[in-house]
């Protein structure tokens, strides 16, 4: 075979989890911040993986408001997921969901989120505020993704590298990732003084003829309650 022959693959399949990054509307950011401020400090800690002192659940009324604000993003994510699988949008697909949990994190310097997964089917993280980490990141020397980065992990790492098993991202205020709950992820600590504020939640899909809703309160494990 001649060495200059151009070989083209018959296919280059796309596989793995479907993730999408969105810029969210100002009303959602503002509402989550204001409602989060009124919730009880530390009230979400018991149910969460973070090594973070102040993680708070939201009230039922806050969650009902959120479901309406969040619906357009779930519609986009669900349709994107369908396209990712190279399928046609039909009655087998839905963008209706039940919100299982919603919480806000106030992550300070030296706090972190170890590798973890969520429950339900779809999860997200919305960044409301973040300290400027440029200086600290410039000074960082090492092979990891560095201070403050969010990393998604999927499959095994190899060295030398022949597969992409990580996706890293430096949080930007006003941005959100939506991804499957089984996708492991982690957040590296930073040392710069300041607070990164983010909101996460979990949901499951509902049949398409139903309306999106909040999970009935009796099953809610993250109701804001005073911390003992
Ligand atoms: Fe998480």
C-alpha cells in the first residue's frame, strides 16, 4: 500500500454521556441568590458529598418557582440528548421532570467536593458567583487541572494518553452544566479568600403528558431544617 494513500474511517462514533453548558437568564441567578440567602446555613450538609460548611436546601415554594424557570433548559437538554443519540424526537422522549432536590453551596477557600455522583437521572450545577482565581491559577505548578476547577470523570485514565476520560472547566458566573447523575465529578479547592456560590439539583424524567413538578414533600430528604 502506498504510504501517501489517505485513509478515512467508515465512522467515528460519538459515545459517552451527554453534557451541555448553558448561559442562564438573569432572573434565575437573582432568584436563586435571594432565595438561598433566606435559607438555613448548613441545612443541606447531611445529604451532600461536599467538604463545605454551608450547603442549604431550598423551600417547597422556592422549588416550585425553580421548576418553571428551569423548564426551558430541561427542554433543550432533553432534545440535545436525543440528537446526541442520533434519534428522532417522538413519544419515547420527554422533557417533563420531577425535581428531587435543589440546594445552594457557599464554597469558601480550602473547601472542596470529592469525586461523587448524584441520585435521579439528570443533575446540574449553576454558578452564581465565584472569586477571581486568575492569580492563584497562574502561580499553580503541577499536573492536575489546578485550583477551583470542576472535573467530570468518565472511564479509566491512561498514561501515555490515548483516551479523553476527563473534562475540566473553570467555573464562570452565570453558566450552568447539565449532565447525567451517574457521571462522576469533583471540584478542586482554591486558597484565594472568597466564596463561590453555586446551585445544584437532581431530577427524574416524567411521562411527556404530565406536567413538571416538585417531588412530594414527604420524600424530600433536604428540607431546610435547623442544624443540630
Ligand atoms: Fe455534584
